[in-house]
């Protein structure tokens, strides 16, 4: 016990702990270069392509969840019967995730359209496109 007390009250351990604590504080307080994106904005100044990628990725995840619940439905029908609460719950979850995936795909398509119209405006200013 006496050796443990000497090791923890040693000036080397004290200074080392203080240095580590200061390093963590400095890293935590350092300004971050993380860019925030307003996901609901169709403003061309926002990274619309990143928004499209995010929504499409989320839609794919939800479709995978829906497919997993579809597989569970088959399993639950064999185990508990087709009228089981397990079957109806899995079916409702599958339908919910499929519908949510479609909603996210629609959002992704809308943001993709914003990307296309933004590119058209940049490539062809209004004065030049009237001809």
C-alpha cells in the first residue's frame, strides 16, 4: 500500500497526468473544420450532391431493413403461424421501412434535380440562354 501511495503522489506521475489533461483540453477546444450542411435546404450554396448521397444511403439502409423483416415474416409464419402477432408486427415494420425508403428516395431525387438546375444556371446564365 505504501508503494502505491508513493507511485501516485510522485511528481513525475503528477506532471504526466497534468500534461495529458492539458492535451485533452487543447484538442477538445480546438476549432473544428467540420462543415455543416442544412439537409432540408435546396439552396445551391449547400452541397446538394452530398445531401443526395446521404438520402440515397439512408434509403438503401431502410430497404435492407425492410428486406430483413420480409425474411423474418417467412420464419415467423413457420414458427408461430400466419395469423401470429409476430408475423403482423414484422409485416408492419417491413412496410414502414419500405415507405420510409421511398420517401427518402423522393427527397434525394428532389435534391438531385436542384443539382441539375444549379449546374444549368451556372453553365448558361439567363442572358445567354434566351437565344
